[in-house]
C-alpha cells in the first residue's frame, strides 16, 4: 500500500475505489488528507469511464475525525484561518456528494466526527456490525458544523438532536436504525460481498439516468407538491425519454436483451 494519505484504484470495469490510508492514526483527517480527497472527488466527477465510486479505509478504523496534530496546529489559528480550514472540509464533502455516479461507503470500523460526515455524504453506506459512530465535537467545546448538512439529512433532525448533544458513541445497529447505514454485515469479508452485490446492481443501470436521478432528489426534496413541481418533474421525464440512453434502455427491455451499458 502506498504511503499516500489516500490512494485511488481503478478497476477495468469502471469502479474507482478511494481508500483512506492513514491507519496508524485511524485515518484521521488533516489538511493534506482533506485536500487530497477533495481533489480526488472533484476529478472523479468528470472522469470518463468511471461508473461508481467506493470510499473505503485501510486498517481497523474508517476515520477517527480530526487528527490530533492538526488540532494542535489549529489551536493557534486566527478566525480567518479556521474559516479557510473549515471551507476545505466543506469543499471535500460537497465534491463527494456532487459526484454524478453512485458513491458507496464501506465502513469497516469506527467513524467519528468528520468520518461520520464522510459516510453521510455517500449515496449508499454499508457497515460491519462492530463499527462505532460518534459526533464528539461538543466534548471539545466545538460543534459538528460543516458535516451537519449531510448528517442531519442522513439521520434526521430528531436523532441529530440526541447525538449532537450527547456526544455518545452509538453502534452500527443504531446507525442502521437512524438511516446512516443502509445495510449491516458481520465482517469485512461480508462487506466485500455486499459491495460487489451493490456494484452489480448499479452497473446494470443507465449512467446518465442515475446522474439525473441524483440531481432529481435534491430538486424535489422538501418542496411542496404544487403545480410548479409537477410541471418540472413532467419536463424532466419528457426530456429524458428523448435521450439516446432512454431509447436504448426501452429497446433492450422490449427486445429482452441487456442494454449496452450492462456488462453483468
């Protein structure tokens, strides 16, 4: 494994795997790792041939949140320094969320603070039953500000009111119950099998339709179902039906064959 803080691997079938690679510090975030992840996610959004992105981690922990040495350096920051520091994390998470391809978090261990935010920013999250989660910021006199849009969206306001304020550690069962994890598995072997099963599902789907579907979610979320929204959704499906991708998908269905993008 490379000594780089995060490594990127491409498979021949279009799967990009980003692996946090600081196991000696439980993959904790520092400036370098955040910048590297942010650049990787931005690049992956536009790379031809990438069909899905897996966000994994080396070692026994997924991500322990902030690196202690980074926190020591931040203690001497000005308010503007802190703002720029926080904006880098915000950019990284937004770049991850904005990837127009399925993103899958594989949580093999503890995900605390910003690490929990990383999980929440992915489309799909699978975790082992032994994984632990915590939003510990208030113990340090801080708050989970930059990750909050993703975490609140994932677990809801009610659960956020508990875990933001208690800073308690909660287990994978609770994470699943609250919607942070979509699936629980027993161990890392089962995690790999679940990854492959999910990837097989998404690789059978039309790439541009999935990208448009991701965009659709944020277009309709929390909006009233009024005539304007009805019109907008009707416009979207009308436009999509005219695409070459849709024509190929419908033809493949009617002809009982695999669509051109489906190599399963």
